[in-house]
C-alpha cells in the first residue's frame, strides 16, 4: 500500500529528526521533509511537504481510521459493523380541505397527534422537512407552516409566509445535525399550521403530502 511505502521511506531516510514539535505546515517544513506530529485532537500523523503542499496520513494504534474531509471510494465499500449517521424519512398527508391547524395522517390513514406518530428507535436529529400542497383559497395575510412535532411540541418547520394565488405549492427547510434532537422512544409527528394576522381571512389547503428527515446517531 502507498502508506506502507511511505513508512519504509521514512525508516530509510537520512533525515536526522523526524519528530516535530508543534503542528507541521508548509511554512515550517522544508520541501521533502518528513515529520511525525500530533494534531490539535491528539491524533498522531505522518506529514510530508512535497511540491509546496503538505501531505498528511493519520496513524492508528487500534485499527480506527480518521478522515478529516470527504472519503472517495472508487470501488466497492463493504461495512461489517454499523453504519452510523444514517438518514431516514417519515411521511404524512391529508387529501381533505384544511382551513385550520391540524395533524396530518400517517401512511395507514391514522391521524397523528402528540401521542400518535412515529416512535423513534434510537437517538438522532431532525435535519429537514418538505411538503407539497394545493392552495384552494389564498385568504389574506395567511401563513402556512409544515411542522415537525416531538412529543406534541413543534421542534422544526418550513414556512410559506407570502401566499399568492391558488394551486400547487411546495416548501422545504433543512438544518444541521444536533440542533433539534430526539431520543429513543420519542414520538415524532407532522402538523400543518394555518395562521393569519388578526382580522384576516384564513387560507385553505388540501392534497398535502409531507415528510421529515432525520439522521440517527448510530
């Protein structure tokens, strides 16, 4: 392997000192110089400056491998353990007219609520929500929100705050992991909020299809 060749080169190098104090960089290594050093996380790495760039390969004492950025696999990827950070999607909908706030129905036609929904089987984060719906009456100054509920409380939503005209519309929103989290056993559900300014007319929607995205921790 390429890493093994680098280690053999390192063992045969005439460089007197390869242990480096501090964090190697293109500014403090000579071209071709090789160094061992720990990064800011305490991970031991092999560094080499070559053609003006700093190359780095982490070393392992227990078989774990660290990748700082993207992992590109040209062939097949075989996973014998658990694949952590897996995404999952949970949907709901309502074909009937809605002129007030209410829960959507699950895939089997059961209306969700604070206690009826998708029971999470492991810890994770809500990372997105998306919906497609038909506006049958735009009302005046109306707001439509597709909300993700956890145990009866809204934790994340996507909003349409400028309703204009009737017909099919869509909204979506995403966020990073660990912002809105849930635990094993929490009940997650989907809710449509229809709101207006005081004295305004409520919009009406039907044919709502929505889903929310989660990323499980393990």
